[in-house]
C-alpha cells in the first residue's frame, strides 16, 4: 500500500457482470442518478432562502434617516427642558419619536466641561446597562440561525464548567435567574471595578463562587450573567462579541456611531455631582462588563435600533416574543408596593408611568443604565409605537432622567403630562 494512503487495484472501475440483469448501462444510470440526487440535496441546503429576519436586517440597505436637526414639537417637554437645561439640572440628550416621526430631539450641556465643548445631536454616550438588550438580541439571533438555543445548558458552551452550573440554561443568564452572584455582590468589588479584565478572567471569577439560589427559582439583577452570555456568543459565533454585533446588527442597520467603548471612541465625558460640583469620571473600565454595559451610541442610532428590534427586522417572531416575555417566577414580590416588572431578556416591561404624578398606566418595554458618569433610560410603548430615549452624562441625574422620559412619553401619547416623581 503506498504511503500516500490511496488504495490501488488492478480491477476495472466497474465490474461488468456477464449474466442477465447486470447490464452496465443500468448500473451506470443508477450511479449517475445517485450522484445527481446528492448534488441536488447539497444545492438545496446551500441556496435555500434564509430566514425572514436575516433578509430584513442584512439584505436591505439601511433606511434613510430623518435630518439631524433640532426638533421641539412637544411644548410641555420643551418648557421643562428650557428650565432645566440652562441650569445644568439636566445635561444630555433626549429624543422622542412616534413611529419614524421624530417629535423631539435636543441636547443640553457640555460634552467636556474642561474644553468648553458643548454636546451635539450626534454625541456618543456610554449606554451602561442599556447594552444588555444587544447581548440578548445576539443570543436570540444565533438561536434563529440554528446555532444555539436559549434552552442549551451553559456548560455546553462554557468549559470547563463548575458542577454547580449543571442546571443553568442560557435562558437563566438572560433573565437574571441563574443564581450566579453578581459582580457587585462579591468580595473585592472595589478592586475589580478598576482592574481591566479579559472575558476568560471574568468567567473564571464567576466560577469561583457558589450559587445564591437554585436556577430559575428567583430573579436578581445580574451583570455577571450577561458577561457569560457574551462569552457564549463568542464561542458560538467564533468571533469577539463586539465583532458579532457589528456584523449582525450595527453595519446592516447603518449604526456607524455605535460600538464598544474602547477609550478612543469619542464618547463624551461623564460626570458625577461630588464636592465641588460636577466631577469628571474618566475611568470607565468597561472591560469588566463586556456583555452587560460596554456599548456607546447616539440618540439617532438608538432610534434606528428600536425601530428595527420592535419592528420585527432583527429577530423571528418567536425569539422576539421570548425577549419581551416575563421569565420571573410567579411568586416574585411587588416592587416598592407597586406591581413588579416583567423580567425579559435584556429588557423589562411594566407600567413605569405609575412612578410619576399624575400617573399613566401604558405598558412600556424599557431598560435603564448607569455607569461611570452616565445615567440613561430607553423605553418603548408598543401600542402607539412611541420611543423615548434619554441619555445623560451625569450619573446623579437618575430622577431627572426618569421624569423626563415619562413626560416625553405621556405628551407623545396625549396623556396628562407628569410634573413630579411619585413618592
């Protein structure tokens, strides 16, 4: 036998029987037919139509954007911001849209106080935990592509895997129900907060701690779970999470001002109200929250995202339904005496207008974000197709951001405009 591994023989390629029933043309026809069948099958699986979500997001060119100009078509919201903007009570940007029509777009304050540089309509803000819905959408897109399932065990994708994680599914990571201790609930959080880390180091950190509860029995807000979800995206896609998001979402949608905050991305300076006034917060270290809060974006890029996500252009109907469903156990308690939120994948659903006065009860799909000098809220009312995006580069403007979001939402919906937070 030759060293090449090929088998040689002196026999002819086709053995031609000499007896009746074995005519060589019949044999050749059968073989040719089998070859054509195999070729046809391969061709079918190669060129068959792709799922509808992919053609909508990737094949179509990005939709034309509305002109990037100031719009102040909500008089009550404008009056509020005319009071708060000049005094610095609110610094940041706000956008309100009904469908594709922008009703309000304006910014207030400075991108960098030391340089006297004002914010612009296309300024880039750190999203913090608003980023979680992008990680969740990445997992769901991979599910739609047949690469994984949210019912997969985490240990299928994270290896080596602690024995305690045997019952954890990807579903638990995305719904804050894994039981893995959050980053901020661990010893040494202060040091970890300022120390750069790789995805592998963050995964190893999570493996060190016992579960706080059995998977699926409770919900507890969890950044570590979304970091692990990002690690799964990397393993399943074969590329860094930031590259997968660019390939699957940002480039097809034309979101050129959205990406991972690497320190040289032109993100505006964040501030905190400390002794002596607004103080710069330059040390973001988003390397420790790659799947939980590392993105930056702009008002208009986020509007494009919201329109595509909730308009059925990114995920199949089944995966989108999973994203906005309530995955919390039935016995999850109320929050501050009010009906609790629905715990979706990277988003929440609730009548958050209950928290302002006068209140309104429209259900909203939303998420907040706070990290290193930023405070954000992005919310969507599906029945009237209203989007409100509030991005602030001041960490201590939580209540202001929330009230503005609900003032913009109420006015766009024609509800009585709230004047204060409910206590």
